[in-house]
């Protein structure tokens, strides 16, 4: 689907009252359920509305078309990833670099694996609807949170925490989706988390050593 053929992706209106918020939340949850059970190609606004327990007309009050709905679901998914990274980084502020690495990997990986069944659909949505701006915004939020945590680490010193944080964030977004396109067994999920954590630890250790040499 080319950019020139994209229908409007902006929601018709944003929920303001509690009932409206609950309705939109139900529509989002129903969309995820339909993606998981029926797949992206079979997803329709009628199926989503039926699953959410609302009329198609109610759905269209908020989203003018299926593409706008899917774009909003993608935006919500990325916001959740950014939120969990920020929360994890806040909790380990002042901790050792190794602890920060573990916290970031665990937070991101658990959030991604929670929606592993629809990960291929999310990837396709991002490609077809050109969600680059959304992804870049989430990456910036992640990198800023990680950089703040690294700057306050109790051990070592990084010459450029911002650059290190951007590298780590790029590694997360580039590595984790590769094995999120299938549902891993609990054992495989634990092993994947261990391996990505080792990668992060090793990079932070190398970056810290390099900063020490530069300072010397």
C-alpha cells in the first residue's frame, strides 16, 4: 500500500468521559483479540465491533476506517513499550550498570512477548501504514529514559550515555522482534532474555572501559 493511497489515519474524536474511554479500551482489546484469532487479513471493523460488544456505528464514531483503528492500536502498543522502559529505568535509578541492563531487557522483552501472537500483524501494520514517526518517537522516549538511568549509575562512568542509550535502544528494536514473530516456550523465553541481557551487559562493560581509557 503506497503512502498516496492511505486513508485518513487520525481518529475522529478522542474519548473524554469515563464511558467513552471504556468503549475505546474495549475496541482496542477486541482488535487485539481478532488479530490473534483471525489474523490481519480477516480483521474487519464488523468483527471488531462484534467482539467489543458495540455497534459498527459506535466504532466509527472514534475511528473513520479500519486503517485508522489499526494505526491507533500500533500507537498504543509503542506507547506501552515506552512506558514500561521509563518505569523500569526509574526503579533502577542509581543502580549498577549491570542491574540497569537487566531491568531494561526484562521490561522490554516481557512487554513484547505479552503480544507475541500478534507481533507479525503489528510489524505488517507498521510497514503498510508507514508508522515510522510513531516508532521514532517511542525510540526517543526509550533512549532518553535509558540515558538518564545510565548517567546516574552507581558504578563506572560513560563518556556519552546518550549515544550508548541510543545504541542499546536500536539493539532492542532490531533484535527482539526477530524472535517475537513466534510464541516462545517459557524455557525459550527465559533463554532469550538471558542472551539479550548478556549482550547488553557486555556492551555496557566495554563502553565503560572505553570511557575510562578516554579519561586517562
